[in-house]
């Protein structure tokens, strides 16, 4: 487990390697966090929930850091307001790396002890928590660089694999299925409460919708026809004059996309990415099909090739029947977000290895699209 | 059917009888509409979808009214922005009543013809549409009067019946149940697509949560403990300094409530009303129970006494599996709101007679609480 | 004085005669007040500053009205927030007229006593205060009706007289002049503190800028050339997509204007109205001239024909050298607005008779243009 | 002149020496600009107005920089919106320094030519422009560091000298005085148009108001008494819950101030700083005195010791009688800000040497207080 821990810690830093010091502190939107904040927050998590709690010999690195790098854990005290994260130029990037080094070493040392299950569980959560932030880090870095006037390159595309196979539909028979995580491996609390659901017959596409397919929707004036849109989606399109997915730019009458290495031509075979729920839903309406529910997706998943982009489902993010909030700050982890968000299933090119499974429930507000999100159709 | 039509038209006007002319045009919040607007909009609906379309002899009452009193039907042309509805002092209240009289007479005359099923369906929708607005009209009037500094009376409490029976729980066995409207009577499109769902065993309260019970939650600092709240609910509580349901006022250290006839003492046995979803959810958390899903509610409904207040469920408002949007403007009716809202089941003291059934799906944004909404617990 | 008092009270009501009851309560913008509010507020003023203070026998009409109809007098207690004025449907219009009748009668009765100078001064201020509101009432009524989709008529144009004479310039010699009110007649506190100013030679136009002249500015793309504009004016033009004065509408490629009796063709010879300071300044820049200072205006005034529209000056609204705030609530009257506003001189067709003099200092924020404001050039 | 030029360029960079790379790119408020932006913008100024225009051999350093680092010169093309300046992590700090080096060298080389007066004038403006930004740079750095949770030090206090002399008043006799710049030395366009003004007798304090004096105002509940405040000032105090000047923090019931080297005790004898116009005005009201006009200040200046902090005057920032806007982009320089701002006279500890004179007209919106601003009284 120590090896896994150290690997995760190193990976987070590796994602930041291509950044300039300037890139670390800036927050170009309320929904994004500065890379420095991710580096520090994932470190604070270890300090707060593992070291401070279970290691009586541990000395907190800096008394202010809990205040500065807590995210949303109300149990742990006053947190800094999200939109202000981008004004924190101090502590410096160097100081935050020193903080990481200090805490990583302290955890490594602490893990040499004979640890009970409660502690091992915290470590497992800590690893998974940091992996989650690794993916957010990629989103935030892409947003940061992709909104610079100069479209600077990053050195890694994080591109999904192409969707080259023939479009076909997998048929699933009606019946009662079991949903939710099973077995003893790690999962988040929101996947627990395995339970039965009844689903009708359905057919689900074996491929993700591609750029080429989505371009047809654009060219057919999909963004100009309210029939395909939710009322709130239509308002969003009009208020923001949306004409294409995030990072698409029409230059000299041709669509280009910022893909972490600068502007590129649209690659026809790649799964379309950076759609929000409104767009995914509108596309499906235009196509005369629909999005799967998260249950349909999970049931069919073993027969699908998935993992290229997160897939919007038509399920709202709600508690499974027997969901129980853990007590204390870790119990705040997922449950409190179970309103106004939609579930995405699958994984993306930015998802850490081993951090995906077919019961994983990702979730975002319907309007969000800086995450690596696309869609798959059901008929 | 003509009798039903005329009765509905009269009922809408009767709801407005206690109002002063001054009350008709004002819009105290973006979510509310002026009474005059309801009167005109429900009239415009008949004119636009019935008379203009199917009666070649019909002369439109006024060319501007379609623009002024359309609500959200994008198919029908430019609508006036919602927040501006409250600045429309012209046409006058008298002119709007004249408009009603003209259209009511035209519909009545038209109904003397031998009408085909398509037309009869439109009339049925028109009646139900106007009934829906009757309930909104009560909400809006209560909000309008209840936010006046002088708490004027209206002459009708629209109070729910008391909840005097013993608290008990109805047990429902696990299994597959059918959900959705059946039979040939009228329902809205969102109730169609009857389909099977599997539910686990559950026990649902035979009573609604009362004012007395809710007061305990307040007195136990329920509004000050984030553990009970969604993250967004907690933000709402704090930004708005919420301490109680809408219309509750603490005066000389005692809670009073505005109930359409002025300020009153809290009646212990009445179902608590004017909660939003965040509050209903928080109360259930505090109680160590949960809200029912809309499926559980529908399955148990025949064994419950319901209809006093709308009951928040823990189901997001989404399409049933085989939901099909009707084509044209009437197809816009419900489907486009299927995001970011939660389902309420039941009915309230403001629901028109005959306008409730156990498959009815009401829906509001989680933050809304000017509607007559309470809750029932499940364990 | 009783006759003057009664005449003023009657005049306020007469301005409202053409209104429907619906028009009285609505507030279409934060800067406008509902007519009912003006009726009540000017009444409250008499009650608060005269009757309550000096008549021990007086019984306050209604205990809530002080809270509801105070405007900005912090000394007198909590005031209702300005933007909420438009939601007050109660007290009714009828009730407010009854309030007026009650207070008018009480003042009339009280004036039969032998009154000392202090009281006479309050009455004088009350009359002038109500006259000021009469002009605001016209502005607010015009805004209310002029922003209705149907452009209803009011029955009185309040049009300025035409500007038919030849354009010429009045020459004023450099020197020291005295500025400010003199003599024993009434004036507001901001006109006092008569003092000397030195002005250079200047030439001031004997005419106001007309619609025909202003149209040339529009046609010469004056609204599209930032060189004529203040930085903040330019931002205002662009954010609001301004192309013409308030109430101008381009219909079938021709400019029309709402003038209180519906849409009309632009009358070439009328002084241009409903400009804000940014527009007046930009016009002068385009013309290669400038606006007068308020001192230049006052010095030249005896040689000008003025009173058709308020004239923007290039003077900020600041205290005269020896300005002294009166003590108490009446002392709040003008002084506290002496920042961020520009002075207008003259009078308009909506100014009550006898309520204008060449020392009168009107003032508005540079962005405002619902008042009857135009300009005169200096070179 | 080359020496002056090089000195100014070096000085700008020296101000930034204590910064971390992280500090350069962040914009903690719309009114502040990131240090990197100042470095680049002052460089762009030389490139745009000198090199590109007058040196045919010059090669623009980077085609995007004009777009990125223009500030408000509409003549020169699309500018980046102010609030977005803080998201520009690219070009890097290093790249911006390289840009500076390139342009500085190019200007130095160009200055070896025999330059005509027009070009020499541009250079003079460029030097003064960069000096102005040096002062803004200090304000912005102070704001950036002073709003960090950790109050980091900078290494230079930029503290004003103490105000230790006896309070006394300088008497000035009434009469006509000449105002505005005279002679052939450099001044900004807004100081030109030397003209006569008449002023009455007045007495002006020979000292600035000190921290100790201002503390009395606080302790006398000056921030809680609306009588001292403008209406807009009072709203500002209440909406923002203001209790003291910017950078003052009440810690353990004692006022401390952030002074660029961390939190310090309040020094009684230092001139009070970081007041906005509302506060300066309110203090004077409380004291029963007033602020000087900018004319009074200029007339008395030779008898005052000034230069410690900028002094709010009671004059609005408006054009002098014969003000003429220069043509082209440099003509945009000052004139377009002549509305809604108040004049400050004097200089501060952050003002570059040789960049102050008694005709200098500084100006800020009444609400601003991150500049080094205090006050002096007149009676």
C-alpha cells in the first residue's frame, strides 16, 4: 500500500510538471481551482484525516494551511471561499511542494506501523481522493491553458482513443438487475447499497457519439432549434451564444479545437467531448433517441467498450435506497451533493489507471462541460 | 363538457374576487406572476390553441395579446420576459376581464359544433391547463399579500385539514409494481409511459409532518447544523438567513404564520407547509428517516390519506421510460422542464377539485417554497 | 399661503387623473417610484414634519405609513427599500387618497392658527417639496406608460415649446460674478451661500439643441465614435446598445418618439429631450463646442430664453462655499446627494409654475435620462 | 534624457524585485492590475507610440502583445477586458522581462538619433506614463499582499513621514488667483489651460489628519452616524460593514494595520491613509470643518508641507476652461475620465521622485481607497 501511496503522490506532481510557476495560482473560473490548490488540498487531506488524527507524534506543518486548503468539509472549520482560491499567491509553489514532501514523508513513516482497519480505510480513501483530484487537475489545467489568448501547449493531449468500429446496438432484455458495488474492493459510499432495479428492454449503442456525428447536429442548426432543448438549456444557449462544444473555435469558417497542445483540426473519429448535459440531451433528441439511465449503462457495461470519455446519463444524482452517510467529515464526502446534478458513467483519458469501475458514479451540474464528457445513445 | 369549461372559467375569476385592482398587476418575485397575467394567459391559451386553429370564423381579440400573454411556448413566437410581467399595467384589469368574456363566449359557441377527438383533446388540455393556473394563482396571491407589510386578509385560508390521527407506518412489500397513468381518463403527458419498477420493502408514514413536529426541528437548531443539509441547501440557509418555513414570523419570541387571513398562531396539528426540498430533506435527516421516492409514494398511495399538502419526494423530475413529446407547442408542455427539479406527489388545499390523482407528477426547483408543500417520512 | 397649499395638493392629484388604478402601484425601474408612492410620500411629509411636530392635537392617520412612505430620511427611522416600492399593492389607491384628504384637511385647519416663522418655513418647504415630486411624478408616469408594449396615451404631452429663433450666441465678458440665491423669497439650501466666482469670456447659445440637430449627430455615427465619449459613457452606450435618446424608436427605418400620447414623428424644431450627461457631452464634443458650467449658465441666464428643458451643465453637484446643512431630518434634504451627480439648470415643461428660478440647482447622476433634459452649447 | 529613460525602466523593475513569480499574474480585484501587466503595458506603450510610429526599422516583439497589454486606448484596437487580466498566466514573467529588455534596448538605440520635438514629447510622456504606473504598481502590490491570509512582508514600507508639527492653520486672503501649470516643464494635459479663479478667505491646516485623530472619529462612532455621510457613502459603509480605513484590522480589540511589512500597531503620528472620499468627507463633517477645493489647495500649497499622502479635495475632476484633448490615442489619455471622479492633490510616499508638482491633478472614484490617500482640513 505504501508503494501505491507514493505512486499517487508522485503522479499528482507529474501532472503539474509542464506548468510554469505562473500557472499554479490562477483561477480562471469559479468552478475551477488553481493547480497549487489541488497540490495543497490533497496534502492537507492526509494531514487532517490521517496524521493529525492517528499519529500523536505528528506536528502540523503550518497552522494556517488547514484554513487555506480545506475545501468543503464544514466539520473541520472555516473554509476559504471558492472564488478566492485564485488570489492566494502565498504560500508559494515551492512552499506547497515542501509541504507535500513533508507530509508524504510523514505518511510514509507512519505506514511502517502496524495499522488497524480503520486507518487502512482512511488511507484507501486518501488515495482515491487524490486520484479524483488528479482528474480535476487535468480539467483545470486544460481550462487554464485553453482560455489563454495564446493557446499554449502542455505536452500531453489526454486524447480519447478513436471510435473506429461500426455503430451497432447491444440489446438488453427486460428484467430485474442488481445495481451498485459488490465485493470487498474499494468504492465510494455513493456506490454502496446494492439493490435491485427493473428495466425494460433497451438497445444501447456500442460506440460513443463522434465529432463527425456531432458536427452534423451543429450543421443542422441544432443549437438554433429549441425543440431539442430543455427550457434551461435553451436559456443557456442563448444567454451565452453557444454554438459548439467547449474549446471549439470557428476560425476562417472551419471548426478547430484546443486539445492541450494548441488548436487542432477536428478529428472526425474521436468521441465528441466537453458537452454539458443540455447538449448531450439535445443531440439525442435531434437524433430521435435518448440517453441511457445510469442503471441501463451499468447493466450493459460489460458488453460495451467504455472509458474514453465520461458519458452523461439521464439519471439524476440521488442516494441509492440504502445509502448511509458515514459519520464525521468523511461522511460529508458525497452525500451532500445529491441534488441538482446528473450522473455520468464510464471514465475518461484523464482518469487515473485503476480508478474506474462500472459502478463508479461521477456527477456534475447539467451546465458544466469543462470535464471530459460525451455521450452514448439508447433507442 | 361545456358545463365543465364554463365552471373552470368562472372558478378562475372567483379566486380573484377578493383582490383589489391594485393587486392584479404586481409581481413581487421572478417566480410569481401577477394575477392579471394568469387571467389573460389562460384565455390566450384557448384563443391560440383552440379558436385560432380550429375555428376559421374566429377573430383574434387583440393583435398584441399573443405577445403579451404567451408564457413559454417558443413555437408560438416571441414571449415577454418573465420578470417584466409585473410592469404591464396595460391592458387594464377590466380589459382583461373583457378579453376573458369574449373568448369564453367564443369557445362556448364553438363547442356547440360537432367536435372531433383532436379538438376535444385540446379542450380537455385547456381545462386542465386552466386548473393548474388556478393553483398557481392561489400561490401567487398568497405571496403577494403575505409579503405586504400590512399582512392583509383574503377571505379564504386554503388551509389543509388537520393531521389528527396517530402516527403509524404502512408496510409495503418488495416487488415489481406498475407506475404511471392507466385508463382513458385525462392525464398529462408526463404521467404516461406506464412501466414497471422494482422497489424494496419500505414503511411509509400514514401522516404528514405537522407544525408541532417541525417546530421541534427548529428548536433543536436544525437550521444551524449542516449535517442535515445538502451543500446547496446549507448555502441557501446561510445566504438568506433562513430560520423557519416561508410565511413564519417570530414576533415577541413566538412563531406566527401568515395564512391568507393575516398573522396567526402556529396550529400544532396542521401539516407543515411552505418547505422547500432542502428543508424537507433536512428534516428527514434530522429524524433519521428519509423522503419516499415518487414510485414508493404512488405504490403506497391507496393506503394513505393524502391531498392536504403537496409532498416532496426524493425523485428528480425525469421522463418515464417511454415518454414521447407531443409535437407542436403543446408538446413543449412538460418535457422541457425535466431537469433540475424534484417531484412532488399528492395535492393541496389549493388544488382544484377533480384535478388530482395518484399518478400526478408535480415538480418544482429544490429551492422553491411558495407552493403548498410539506412532507411525509419513510423508514 | 393656505390657498397655495391647497392648490399644490390639488395639482398633485390632477397629474394622476388620467391614470388607471393599475398604473399607481407599479415601479418599472429602480430609479422610478410608483405614482401612489408619490401621493402618499408627499402626504407623509406634511404629517411627519408639520402635524406631528407642531400640532399636539393631531392623530397620526395610520401607524404603518411612516415606515411605508418615508423616502430617505434616515433620521426618521427605517425606510422601505426603494426597489420594493413597486410591490406595495396595499394600502390601496383609494386608501392613499383618503390619507391625502385627511392630512390636507388637518393642515388646512392647522394653518388657521397664528403660526410662527419656524412653522411657516416648514410649510414653505412642504409646498416646494411637493412641487418637486410633481415633476418627478410626470417623469415616472411617462416612463411607466412609455415602456408599456402598447404605448398608451396620457392626455397631455408636456411638450416643450419649439425652438424656432435663429441660432446665435450671447457674449459674456470675463469678470467676477455673484452666484447663488439672494433676496428673501424661498430657495433650497443648496442655492444659498451666495459667493463670487471668476469666469473667463464665453459665448453661450441663445437656443437649445433641437431634435433636427441631434439627429445629425446620430446620422454622423455619433453613437459609434468613442472620441466623443467619456470612458464610462462609452461603456454605457455599448453595454446597452444605445442608439438614440430615451423614448426614440426606429420603426420602418424612421425615428419615432413616445411623447405621452403615443408614438409620434420626431418634431424637428423641438428641443431634444431625454439625454443623459454622457450624450449631452458627446454631442458637444462632436460639435466642437462644450457645455456651460452652472456659473456661466446663471450669469448668462437673464439674456437667455430658458425653461423648455433642463440643461445639463459641466458642473458637478457640490456644496457652495458656505453651505450649511440644516439640522435634523430636513437638513438631510440636499446635502447628502452632493457626490457623483451633475448639475442641470433651467426648468422643463413638467416643472410646476413658480417653481423655477435662475439659481435653482437640479442634479442627476450622469447616466440618468428619464428626466426632461437637453442641452445648450458654449463656445 | 536617455539616462532618465533607463532609470525609469530600471525603477519599475526594482519595485517588483521582492515579488515571487506567483505574485505577478494575479488580480485580486477589478480595480487592481497584476504586476506583470504593468511591466508589459508600460513596455507596450513605448513600442506602440514611439517605436512602431517613428522607427521604420523596428520589428514588433510579438504580434499578440498589443492586444494583451493595451489598457484603454480605443484608438489602437480591441483591448482585453480589465477583469480578465488576472487570468493571463502566459506570457510568463520571464517572457515579459525579455519583452522589456528588447524594447528598452530598441528605445535606447533609437534615442541615439537626432530626434525632433514631436518625438521628444512622446518620450517625455512615456517616462511620465511609466512613473504613473510605478505608483499604481505599489498600490496593487500592497493590495495583493495585504489581502493574503498570511500578510507577507515586502521589504519596503512606503510609509509617509510622521506629522509631528503643531496643528495650525494657514490663512489665505480672498482674491483672484491663477490655477494650472505654467512654464515649459512637463505636465499632463489636464493641468493645462491656466486660468483665473476667485476664492474667498479660507484657512487651511498645515498638517494632515493623523491616525490618532482618525481613531477618535472611529471611537466616536463616526462610522455609525449617517449625519456625517453622503447618501452613497452611507450605503457603502453599510453594505460592506466598514468600520475603519482599508488595511486596518481589529485584533484582540486593538486596531492594527497592514503596512507592506506585515501587521503593525497603529502609529499615532502618521497621516491616516487609505481613506476614500466618503470617509474623508465624513471625517471633516464630524470635525465641523471641510475639505479644500483643488483651487484652494493649489493656492495654499507653497505654504504647506505636502507630499506624504494624496489629499482628497472637494473638487470633482472636470476639464479646466480651455482644456483641449490632444488628437489620436494620446489624446484619450486623461480627458475621458472627467466624470464621476474626485481630485486629489499632493503626492505620496509611493510617488516617484520628480513626479510631483503643485498643479498635478490626481483623480479617483469616490469609493476607491487602495491608493495612498488621506486628507487635510479647511475651516
